[in-house]
């Protein structure tokens, strides 16, 4: 019997076709996430699910799917899944690391450059016909070259962001739960700082840690207060790492210079007041959104989904 799998959003065609060669695929072909009820109904007879970060995969959903043998998440982050519960039930959970590292690092840099040099803000002004013409003291931003970049979380993406900083002659400092070996620090040109020191010294603070209960509101009012008034916060990791209400206050009061955000606490909603601020660049969770990266993610998610259904260990298991 062919396994039955649920794919909760449309994926690049060639990955879907490969999956269809091995499984009966129930694909949500609509251009929207499944509602909770739809998810619960459609998972019932399934052996596997290829889920998105917008799908909450919890005990209730696992209860509704007595045959579930694998949860393959189409993302490197997996905070949408109750991994502990899946592990308790012996269900492998997988993610798509590695393939989106460089694209996410690129997007991080897009936000750094944009917010520091006021590109989106200037674009809005120019389009609206409010450009008064070249002026010596108008729309001044901060230099990126030669500045200090503070990276919080020195995993794959943090390192890729650090590598790019070399071209800008930046000093790169980092904070991470585990400090890198000295030779790796040297090779990357980064130096370790305790978190408060990093916050006080960095001109750009960029977040690259996974979201969990421990990292919830890692950056709140107290941390924002430690940052320089000329510094920027960049978040391409997960929204709830930052207390958005505290961030709006800090941005409004000029406690920090600005923020470049790709992720939000309650996507796709924005915290009250955020969209009204000129000193923020807001991109809609685009970290991995290039054609080539999304295709690689899809191929990896399919590999991860098929392996347990064929009695094999999936390439990227996240259960501990
Ligand atoms: C991830 O993979 O976790 C990203 O947020 C998806 O773009």
C-alpha cells in the first residue's frame, strides 16, 4: 500500500512530482494555510505530513492522526511543532537546515543596508513626490562599513552573516550559548562577548538563534536599553525573540536608531504602532524566499518525509 501524506501548501513542482511517485499526496492547492479544522480533518488517515511554519503541530493534531509516522517541516526552524510530544509518541520530526543559510544571510544584509542607509524610507518619500531635492543635511544615515556588528547566535546563519561582514571591514563580535573554538573564531574574524557587552558595543545587533521557551523575548526593554542610541536591531530569525511592544517604544523614543525586521511576534499581524515608524524596515518573512533555496528546501523536505516511510533514518532529524 502506498503511504498517504498531507502537504499543507503548494511546493516547487519537481519536488512534488517526486513525492507523488512514492505516495498518495493530499495537497492543499489553495494559496492560503489550512485552517485548524481543515488540518485536523485532512491529517486523519495520513502516514506523514509535510508542514509549514504556519501549521501548529501539537498533541491535538497528533491525536487526530493515529497513523502518523513522520512530520517533515519545510523550514529550518521548528518552533511550530511540539517536538517533545512527537518524540514521546516515537514520531520523527525533521527540518531543512543548511540549504537556506546563505539566502537568509543575504536578506539579513539587505535589512542592515536598508535601515542604516534609509533606502526604503527614501523610496517612500521619493515615490510620494516629497523629495525636496539634494540637500546636505537630509536623510542622513549611519555607515555600515567599519561599524561593529554584534551577532547573537553563531550557528550556520550567524557565521554566514559574519563572513559577509569582512567585505565591509567591520568588527564582528558575537554571543552564543556555546563559544566557538579559538581557531574558528580566528578564521571567521569574530570575538566573543557576553550578551550585555555585545548589546552595549554593537552598532548592529543581529539575531540568529532558534526560538524556544528559553529564548522568548531574548530582547526586551532591558536589553534595548543597553543598546547604543545609534544602533540598529536586525531580526531574520523568529519574531517572539523580541518583545515587539518594547521595541516599538524604544524606536519611538529614539532609544535605538532603527530596526530591520523580517519576522514578527504574531505573523502576519504587526505590533501596534510598528508600521507607522519611519526608522524600521519591515519585510514579510522573506529570509529563504529565493527560487533556488525554496526548491532545495522542498527537495530536502521530501527526502525527510520519504525516509521514515521507507524504513530509513531521515537526513535531518530534530528529535533529541
Ligand atoms: C525557516 O526555515 O525557519 C525560515 O524561517 C523559513 O523561511
